[in-house]
C-alpha cells in the first residue's frame, strides 16, 4: 500500500507553553535566544523546547526538556497539537539550529505541550542565568518569537479555552489557593476572550456554589482591600454531577 | 542550551480515524493488513495511515494518505494527538513495515487525525479492493489492531467527546440531514459514554430549540415508523449566543 511513498525522516522536537498567573496578568515562560546577524548579536525569545531522543516517549521528552531548560520539575503538561508547517523554520532559526546543534535542519516537526501553573519561587531560583523569563502573554504575542512560536502560543491558549469550557476546574489550577474576584474575572476574560462586565460577573460568581467567599481580605494594598475566595473542589464535583 | 542533546531523527506518520454513523451504529474505517508469520499469512486491521513526506504539511499529509488508501477526498479532519510511545511497534508491525517500505523502522511517531462523516456511496465505490472496510467501533476495539491503533481509536473518541461537549453541533455532522430520535440518542450515549433513559432523552430533546421535528416518518420499516428530525444550524447559533 505504502510502497510508493518515499521514506520521510524528520527531526522532531517538543515545545512547552507554560502559563502562569500573577496578580491579574497571564504570563508565559520564554527563553532569550541570541543569534549572530550581519556581525551583530541580536536577541529574540523562544518557548522552552528541544529535540526528542529516539528512545524517549513524547511526554517524557516534554518533561525532560522543560526541566533542563528552566529547572521546572514535575510540572503536569498536556499535549495539545503537532506543528509541521514547512515554513516554520526561518533563515534565523536555521542558523540558530546549526550553531546550537552543529547540524543542518531544514524540517522540524514539533509537538506542543501546555502547562498551567502558579508563578512561584521555585522558578525564580533557576532564573539566575537570565535566559529564562516570564513575559505577559499579550506582550509575547506582539513580538516576533522564534520559529512559529507565536502560532504555538495562540493555539495553546485556544486549547486551554476549549478545555476550560468543558471543565472550568482547569482555570483554578492557575489561581493561588486564595484569590480575589478580580483575578477570577481576568481569567474568565481570557477564556471568553472578551471584556466582562464587573457587576454581572460578581452576580454570576455568587451563584457558583464552588467559589466560596472567605473571611479574609487583601493586606497592605493601596486600594480598598478585596475579599479572598477559594475553590471548593468537592462542591465543584457535585455541581458537575448535577449536569449529567 | 541544547548542545548536549543528541540529534534525534524519527520516522513520522499520520493515522486517520474516520468515524461514520449508519442506522444507530458508529463505525470506523479500517484497512485489512496481511503479514507472513511462521510461514502462514495472517490478517489484522489497521487505521488508514502512512509516512509524511519531508516537504509536506501535516494536514496535507493526512488528506493525501486518506485519499490514497481509501479514495475518500476532501474530508475535513481534525488533528487530535501525537503518539510516540516507544513500544508502539510490535514485532509484527516491524516486519510489516520492512515488507511494505523495505526499510528497518524501530521508532515511528504518528500524528492522529479524526474525521466525522456519513457512510456514503462514495466510499463504497472505492471499497472494491476489499482492503478497506467500515467496522463497528465496539468490534474494532475488541480486536488487536496494528501498532497502538486501539489506543489511537480510543483517544479519537475522547477527542470527539471533548469537542462535542464544548460544541454539540459536531455531533450533527455525523447524522444524516434527517435523523430519528433513536439515532440522536445513540450518538449522545456514545458521547456521554453511558446508557441514556429513553423517556428522559425525549424530554430533553424536545427542549432543544435547534432539533426540529419534521412531518416525515421512516418508510418501509417493520417496527413503528419513527419521526424524522432535522438540525437547525441558525437556531443552534442563536442558542449558543444566549449562553455567553
């Protein structure tokens, strides 16, 4: 059946879109890359990514690459899409691959992974090399990232949206244990990809049995201290069963 | 950053899970494969799949492979997952790859695509070679399919479920233009992966503004002729806007 097909041997990589929320801004983890161009060193940013070993599972490769490049360990990640456009390697990317890997790579299929975490201390410890940084997603998407990483970040956001529509609990993995109404609204605005009216949102939020108001308020803030809420996973599961 | 990584060169393929509904059974498109084992020819089944050319986009490869192997043209497909477990090639698969492609392949990452269509005349025309067949999904999953194709079919079903939860319109692409309540219920049972009470389902169905009862009934059936319904895409879109 396949006898007439030429064999295709491809280089393969994984790229990790690690999202994190701080205050009310969504960040993505990027790595600074330097390339020589016309005798000058220029910089741009890329997602943490790397080639897959031939004896390695895809999921293991994603975890290994993320840990090697950023120090982030045991981060649960979700594979969301493979990217194999034949124009995903620019002249600059090609040069960078050759400098970094000492090999000519013209075609590279990459498997995208997305992770949602909290921006924590752990990462900052490994931040020392100044190659790894958190960047607001909006700003990242305005830049020309390496390879087709703009597309990969956008597709990762879509994957999170789809996932959150089917199972809103996903969103709460991005939030700290105690969060404000503002933080939750920002997340919903991101998922629905539009501005949400503040008062309507508050009303809706009150109706969510699994978002529980606490008797705690923000400390040491210049504006009026906001109330904290928590996500009640047990009530959430009950509320989901009700929809069956 | 990546300098210490050995280069990984992989063979890459696409595999297509084409689902089709006939009466109230969900089918998957499979290809019969023959392998010599201990001097005897044995048969099993595989998904339509094949290697990707190095100068080809992933989506184009999926369309090309499906058309070459089954004659199905212009079928819209959705990429759903990459499969790269290192144990996905059995001894039999390895032998079959060597016989078919005249090459030793020990590692093969495949990108899964899923399509939902109606079992139509078009396909049957190309069915002549008796290598391509529709098989009920339940039966297919009871067999030992080639490679990790059991896993791929299961993951494709999960992808359709997730997709249909977020956007039920997906289900109606599997149904004929006129369908019965039984057909719709069977689809929902598949999506929710459980039996649904007939009377409750009828009630729920009546509440869906976008499922419109027709004044037409089944013809020439032994049992009581069932009413036909149609999917109203415009009403569907309106009902979705309401949920924002």
